[in-house]
C-alpha cells in the first residue's frame, strides 16, 4: 500500500486555501454545497465549480447570523465566508435540497457578497412534467451564467458532460474495487482522493485519477481485514471517523455519502441532446433523504449491502441534519427486519468525541461478531 502515491490528492486538499485564489486569477470560480448542483453547466460556461468546505474551525461570526442548531457544515462554511476566506469566489450556485443551504446562500450574499448567488429548484419525481420543469430551471441558470460572462452551447456542455463522466467512471471503478475488498487504499485515503476532486480543475483531477487507477491496476491487492460495513450520512469532511472505524476492527466496504457514492452514481445520463442527458443523470442519481422517499432509500442501501457484502450499516449524522435524522427510524427498522445490524452516531466538524466514538464502534463490531 505504501507505494501507491496519493500525494497529488493530499496536496490538493491540504493546499486548497492557497490554490483556489490562484485559479480565480485565471477564470471565475463558483462555489457549491450539494452534489445535486449541476456542476457541468458551470464548467460548460467556462467557469470552475468547487465545493465549499467547512472543516473544523471556531465559530464566532456565524453565530451572529444563524442559530447554533444549524448543521455544522453550513455554519463553518458561513464562518469562513464571513472571515473573507472565500473572497475569490464569483458567487455560490446551489441545488435546492434541504432548506438550510438555501437560507445560508441568502445570508452569504447579503453579508459576504457580491456575486452570482442562485438556488436551482429540483423536481421530486421523474415524470415528463417534472423533466420539463427541471429543463426550465436549468435554462434559467444557463441564462444567469451567460449574463455573468459565461458562454454555454451544446458543444461546450457536451464536452463538460464527457469530462465529468470520465471522472465519475474512474471513481465508480474505485468503489467497485472496494466492494470486492480489492482496493489497496485505507478509507481515509479513499476519501482524500474523492475530496481532492471538489477543488481541482476537472481535467487535472482526471489525469490524477487515471494515474492512480493505473497504479492500482499494477498492484496485486491483499484483502483488508475487518468487519465490512456501509457508512451512511450526509457529508464527512474529516476522515477521522473512518480511521476510528478501521482501528475498532471495521472496514468501510461501501458508503451512502454526499462526498462518496452519491456524487458519482450514475456516471452519466442519456438523452437526445446534452441538456436532456444532464437532466437524466441528475434525476436518476443515487438519492439522498432530502430528495427521495424512504422506500427508494431502503432499496438502494440493500443493493449496496448485497454488492459489498457489508455486515452492518453505520449511520454517521452531523448534528441537526434534519433530512437524515428524519429518515433514520424507518430506514433502520427496514434494515433490522432483514437482520442487518445498524448503529447511529452524531458528530460535528470537530469530531471532538473520538474516544466515545471508538468505544461505540468496538461494541458494534463485537456485537456483529462476523
């Protein structure tokens, strides 16, 4: 495992605060929160889409504008914006999922703007009228990007779709290797690779991914010990949780996370034109609780269990994450009916309860006893 070089990904994550302002000197950079944001449109306009990061940071300024029961990721990202750490952004474009980011974006614009701030409404189903509605919302975004200096046409959108398809295909290949316990990366290494893609230019990121895939293909992987589990939740920026799971005797065999499988599944959509292809991809993507009914989530997670051989599911929720917390009771009951053990833990961006978490993980794996 030691000769798999992850330094390009590690450096991209570690140095993003310095790198992103430099990118902004060459092209407009737009931030986004949620993986339902149609980043291909932003890229097709000639701009760089990057996921806004929060991370562990003391919250002072944000407390004057939002209550402390807002999810940690939203609070820490707003804190950084209020400090001026996101001055290089030309705005924030957000796929309308849960209510919090759609409120935060307005607070951000008023207190840390100026720029283009826009929430993209999303359909809740896949009917023809829903597709028509979604096309109208994406057309609106296209017009706003054009007014801000972007230049989107069918060819540029096609190229962007192709580029992100290749990226997601590489990531899905890594997920597949992990399902089979043939991925020669730790869980924290895996998510560092994924996280790097949220701030690198996509063409650069793709080259790094292709080099990594080639290196992994040339290495005969040894199966990793540990009880296989799925980690489900929203966004886990701190890889400490994964280290704690592994040190407690577990192995992350699959995930249901915004910065994991949900970002890249499916890799692409189909359609008679690039916009239809984009619409199809986002309407069929692996669902999160904010945009799906509980029955769909149960089916998807059970499919992940079957593909990965997971012996249990660990739900790691950020505090006050209403969509995930609301989904959990029914989802857990359905899994337990099939004899699938589940564990729920809550944390914040500081992962301050490390000792407690490790103890709970150890007890969970002892209970599974595979």
